[in-house]
């Protein structure tokens, strides 16, 4: 088991956000980087994001947007802005990025950690944003730590003897790993945060001190917004980055 692991999710082709997060991660010198999926979709720079994560990540999942761009999910299931960006991404995705995405799966298991892009119930589409979904996620898993992405909302939930505790995990939230309650953590999103904080989100797991720590890093949002507009992607995708919604 690596001692310290940085976890990222939902990069969504936001290269400036990813660069800022990777710099913050590098400063912490973790043993490994794990990514919970959705490297592409919504954002204007899918290719460098795929290449950078492929080079650095010891583990990477496929997300619904990755599968949509690959044609492995029907785009009719997506919202209109997501369809527009998936169609655009299909036209610009490099062979290198595509073959990396094709190698990924939406679930993984590593030592005593279970990882899902969305949830254990449905690793591609289900959002863990309600008590009911969280209970199902704990019921369907057995490891002490469960990691999910997909909702773009950082979460730290604990379960012990059927009782849930925790909730939103803003910057500075710390959770205790190891003995005691089982944990379900969502690092939040690098490239399109939706918790009202526009800064890019990531999570540091320390299996030595048994702490999980939720981090945020500012990045030049306006540069990604400009790139979205230059490429003719839906303006709402640029606008929401400024508000973190
Ligand atoms: Zn996503």
C-alpha cells in the first residue's frame, strides 16, 4: 500500500485547473496519484489532460463523459451542453488520448479501497448525493474506504453500525482513516467544481497518519473560460466555472 495518495476526479478537459492541482500535488510528493474519471467532456483541452494523467496516475477510472466521447454510452442520456461538448471532443480527441481512455474501467479495487466513478450501485451514472444513495453505497461495499467522483461535490461520509455521519467537505475538512467508521469520500472536481467554490478540488490520503485532507487550489479560471468561448462550446460551460456550480 502506498503511504500517501493524491486523489483527483472530474478534470473535464480543464487544463489550467489540472496544472494548478498537479503543482499542488507535486509539492506534497505523494507516492501515487489516483484519478476517478471524467478526464474529458465540458472542457476545452481534453488531450493534454489525458496525457498528463496517463503519465502520472498509478490508477485511473473511466467516467460517463469519457465513455460518451468513446461512443460506449449513448449521448441521448446526457444533458444538452454535455452532448454538445462530447460531440466537439470526439472531433478533436487525439489517438493517444483515445487509446488511454479506452484502456480504463469505471471501477477499481486497491488494497482495502474500492473506487467507483459514480457509485457502487451504478459506477457510471448514479450520484451519491442523498442519504439513500450513501446507504446503498456502504451496503454494496465492504472495504474501510470507498472513493467516488461524478457529482463534482466534495463529500466526507462515515458509516458505523448503520448510522451515517458527515456531509459536504469544504477546504480544510479532515477525516480519520483506518479503524472506526467506514468512509466514503468524494474529492470534488478539478475542472468543474459544483459546491459553490470555484477553486479546483483534490484530496490527500495519508495512510501513515491515517488522515484524509480536502484541498482546494485557485487557478486562472478566465483562461479556461476564454478557451471554451474560442472553441464555440456552450457559454454556460464557461460561465459556471466562475461560480463553481
Ligand atoms: Zn464529471
